[in-house]
């Protein structure tokens, strides 16, 4: 597994609150990396720096280095729109736009300048297929995206992210609002997607991290306590705090 | 050139240019409102400040601009407020309490609620027509202070009811439960727990409604508040005038001096409104801290 | 015997009192309030219904009497309105024309500027700017209409006459523009309410796909808030139709079917004011005509308000 994302001594402040402290980390390509830790530990914050969604929160300040494929994210080498195109994101709550299923998927490609109907049709079909949703919705693409179930909506959001052809997919507790069966479907989907995409997921569910991911990072109060292969972290953690957390003593 | 800048460079530059352009446009559009207010205030100040003298408050209107004041209008406005305030407070808050605390979820309640929101959109001059027919003619109150106050009460009731409802709705259910659990009756709970908790919010709405009433002209013109009143009303049945009507009267005169008088009248009116709005904001801030 | 129990109770406010070990759950004094208050409060609430009934009955009965003397057809489709000069003629179209012209100009000002301000405040403006601009707009909304009338006459009209020397001292354009300025805050605050009801997560979803701010604002937020925005526009329209003092002061008193905004016109509302300023005897034709005109005004604004409520409710987005 080649490392793709390099994070070195990253510090992040929300006005005066020190949200990430000296985070140093590498994230491998074409694999699943899980961020775990109690709420407020900074795992979502770090995830949102990877596509610079934190930019929109006034008073955010960043120090240190965060680079994808050798490019510093906070340099003027980066257009934030292109970054977000290459680094897709799926959110905690399914958030389809109040438009048709088709228009939801086509929204991103259209933003980035694709106008041809034929090309868009193609993208919609492949994206929905990649998200394992095509068979369920292919006959009513014009229906409102709000008419399908929550689990389907979340897979639609994954398809929407895939439609702009990203390299990396960020998932911010993407199954926490779903029922167990929908969760399972998305976990299976993620397993399939890792051959083509680098996936970083935040989860509050340790079992999910253990089941799904290749590498796990444990956060506590804005610091990375430990990161390693998922198997090793869960069976043989080196830090006492990691052990306490995964054995359910706090969090 | 990095992987986050490739083929789309030009397209993204274009989109950003559009974003920047629209941003400027939106700022300009927003400042139109702000600038309009500034222009209005400066315009009135320039025209009116010269005649902003004690005689404005001590003299009755007269044929000559130099000796004219708005004493009768000022007093008329204050009298009208004094009559309206208790009337609209009791009726408005009463209706709000009924709708929030007592009314069942049935068709009648929905009808009343719909009716209130519709009334809020009825042009004020239509209230004038109503007042003219019911109070001036039918109840033979004539063109009196009381007829004017009744008409204006009906006009501001929807505003008071809606804002009082919001204030009452903001009182947490736990506070009612605590009162009931101590053995209080419905009315005791409402009068000793719900109303005190929402009083600041209710008063804010009442003040805003009163400031609406101070500025209203059309309905009072309809019911025949006079434009030329050289005496102070002595009883509820006396005829009267109010500030906006006096201002209207001055505006409609062709001579420049009366335009200036109108502008200084407007300054007084705006100052009064500013004081009322300011106290409403203070109340609202206090209220937000408490809840 | 329950009365005795109450007298022995030195805390009459409590509902529960005991006598010789037996519980008595009754307190007469308290239950009277509990019976009377709901009735009194209901009477307060019913005033609003009575107001509506009063308006409708007044308008209908007086309008009916008026139509005994002036045929409905002549009123609705007549092209000449001259109630004071014989031969009297009561065709409402010139007044309607004046009202619509004012309303159209006002909406051309209020809707674009109000909506753009709403987008700016909801999607672009930093917190500090919102904190300053919103109270200013509130003040703008609270300025009495007679003051706006003065503003139209003393500042806007001279400006217009500088640009268009053939404009009248009283003209529809000046009054219309100022009515528009007056309703900008209403359009802005209602549209902004609708836009801020659009959940944060939808914006995040669009930003995460690489959208810029205007793309989020115009392609996600505005469509999602569309019903609220349309409702605010309809209300603005209705408000402009009912506006009285600005047009009375600045638009003139010349009922006409002109299409030239630089001409003096008369609106329905201004006509009603004009008649009630004069000493019109009860029962005369002019007196009756204000009810017919008032009825027309009421019906139009009433329908528009219902329409706005219907749009806001019927098409409320479920995000």
C-alpha cells in the first residue's frame, strides 16, 4: 500500500479552541482508513481538512503540513473546487438535493462543465451502478430524490460523490443515521469501492472500523494517539488509552 | 501545476469570476436599502432641522407657517396611544392565551388562526372603511378620539396576537408541568407561570404594534380625524388629529415653509418611533437572555 | 359539606384538603376562575373573527346599495372615472390602471433588490455585516408611509424631473419607486427566512462537490426555498396594491388609463382618501363609491394573501 496522504505536525484552531494538535499521519492509497475516537476528539475536523470544508467556518486557522500526492492542500497550487472534485465526501445525514435522482447525480458533472446529455446519462448510469443503486432506481430517475428510503438516499449521495470522478472518498459517519440492513449494504459497497478509491471514514462505531477498514487511527482530545493496521490496533494496541477505548472503558 | 489544478483551470477561473461579480452585485443591491434609509433621513434633516423649535410643541397649527406648531397632533397621538394600549393589550394577549393554552385543535381554532393571519394582510385603509361604518356611523361615535382608538385597536390586534403567541409558545413545557405538579389550576398556571415568563416578549410585540399605530395615517383620515384642530380634546367624544395627519396636511400645502414644517414634524415622529423601537430591542435582548 | 372543608382549609389555593382523614379534591373558588377565564379569553379571540365579518358585511351591504344606482357592468368595465364632475361616471378601470402601474413599478424595485439582499445576507455576508444590515432594514420597514410620501415628493420626484423634464410634479414613477423601497425589507426578510430554513447539510453537499458560492446559492438554496420566495413576492404585490399615503401624496389625483409612468394617476386607495377628506354626505353616490372601490381593493388583496399562504404551504419543501 503506497502512502497517498501525508500529514505532518498539523495544528488547527477554531478561533481560540485548539482542535487538532500536532497530528502526524500517512494514509495509504486504495485502502480504507478509519478514524475512531470519542466525540469531540477531532476526527471529523481532520476529515474536513482533507477537502478543505473547514475553510467555510470563520476563525479557522491551520499550521503544519497536509498534502495529497505531494501537493500541499493550503498552497496556491490548489483550486479548492478541483480539490473537492478529486476528494469526494459523504455526510452523516443523507443530504440529497430536493431535485430528481438524475439531477442529483448530474449536479456535480454539470458544475464542472459537462453539458452533453449523452455524457451525463452515461455518468448517471455508471455512478448509480458503482453505488449499487442502479437496479433499484433505473426506472424512475425523474422521481424526487426525497421519495426513496434513507439507506437508498445515502447510496445516492455516494453515487453523487462518485459522479465527479474523485480519487479519494471521505465518509463522515456515513452510516450512523441508518438502520442495520442499510448499514450493511453500505459497508459491502465500501469494500467494493476500495479497489478504485482511497477511502477515509470517520466512525463512532468501533466494530464497523474493525470490520471494514485496513488501517485505523485513534484520536483523543485532538491528538492522534495511535495508528496502525486495523488488525494490529484492535488485537494488540501499544497505548494504554487505545486499549481502554477499544475495550469500552470510556467514550 | 498540481493534480488539483489541471484541465479545469480556465473553467474554474470563469466560475470564480462569476461568483465575484455576483457577490459585488448582491452587495450593491443590499446597500440600496441602506442608502435609501440614509437618503431619507438626510433629506428630512436638511429640510426640517431649521424649524425644529419649541413652538412646534407649544403652538397649534395656523395659517401662517411661522406661528405653526403640532401641539394638538402631539397630544392627540398620545391620547390615542393611552386609550389603545390597555385595550389592545387585553384583547390581543387574551386572544393569544386562548389560542395557545385553551383552544382545542379543531376547525374553529384553525379558522381563527387563518383569520388572524389574513387580517394582518388587509390594507389599513380597509380598516378605515370599517371604522367609518361601524364606529363613526353605526355606533354614532362621530369623528371622535374613541372612534379613532377603536379603529386603530382593530388594526394592530393581529400584530399583537401573533407576537404574543410566539412569546407564549417559547415558554418551555417543563415550566407549565412544574406549576401543574404543585396543584395549580390551568388559569393559575397561565397567569402566574406562563404570562410572567413571556411578558418581555409580549411587551416587545405590543410596543412594535404601538409604533405601527403612531405612523398610520390612512385609516384615521377615513374616519375623519381632522386636519386642522386648534384645540386639545377634552373628552373621548371630542374630535382630534394625530401627528401623521398634521404632517400630511402640511405636505399637501404648496408653500415651501409648510414643507419645512412637515419635515420637522417628521423628525419628531421618527424620534418618537426610534425611542419605541429602541426600547423594544432592549426588551428583546433582556428576554433572550432570560429564556 | 365541601364548603366546610374549604373554610377549614387555611390555604384556599390548594386543590387538595383533608378533613378527618378523608381527602376532598374540590375547591370552589378556584374552579370558578377555571370556568370563566376560558370564556373571556375566547371572546378576545373572537374579536378577530368579528372584525373580518364586520369588514365583509360593511363592504357588501354598502357596495350593494351603490350598485343599485350604478350598474355593476359600468363600474367594472367603464373606462372613465369622474365621480365629482357631472356627468358622473364610475368606471373603475382608470383607478385599477393606476394601482397596477404603481404595483408593477414597486415590484420591479422590491423583488430584485429584496431577493438579492436576502441572498447576500443568507449566503455571503459575514456575521458582523448581517448584524448591522438587518436592524437597518427593520428600521426601514418601520418608517411610517407618510414619511415615505414626503421622501418621494421632496427627493425622488425632483430627481426624476431632472432626468425626464416632461414628468409631472405628481407622477406614478416616483410613487412606485418609493413604494418599492418601502417593501424591500419585507421581501428580504421573508425570502431570507425561507432560505435559512434550507438545511446546512444541502449546502455542504454542494460545496463538497466543488461548487462555488453562487452555484450553491442559485442552484441549491434558491430552488429549495422557491415556494417561500414566491410567497414573499405575492405578499409584496398585495402590500403595494394596498399602499395608500405614498400614492396619495406623490402620484397625483388624475384617474386615467395612461401607460406612461411619468403621468399623474390615481390609485384606488388614493381615491378613497380623496373622497373621505371632502365632506361627502352619507348616502351620496361618492360616499357609496368608496365602498365599491374598497370592496375591489379588499377582494384583490384578500385573494393574493390566500394565494401566498397556499403557495407557502402547498409547495413547502421537505428537505
